[in-house]
C-alpha cells in the first residue's frame, strides 16, 4: 500500500524540522506567529484557526521551496565533484 501524502511528508521532513526553528522562534515561543489581526490569546476562535491554517500553509510552502533548493544544490555539487 502506498500513500502519496506520507511520501510527500517524508520527502520534506528535514526541511520542516530545520525551518521550524528559523520561522517560528520569536519572543513568545509558546505561540505561533500572529498574521491575522485578532488571533492572539484573547482573539476569536475563528481568527485563531484561520491564523493557524495560514501559518501552516506558509510553513509547508517554504519547506517545499527549501527542499527544491537543497536538491538543486546537491545535484550541482555532485556534478562539480565528478568533473
């Protein structure tokens, strides 16, 4: 049995692990960044959920781009070494 979603997650695991420290570390480490106004601790539940979804989409999108850069760099270095 093959799961495309699990394969996708597995391919991007290293990037998500490394990027979480760079993207989510701020002064309040216990919370994710607030992008949508009124989604802080005293905000409405809808705003909090939307903020979490936006942060998640941005995070995964950046991780996918970082993976592409990693693979491209790796390929270039391997080609240079084999010359």
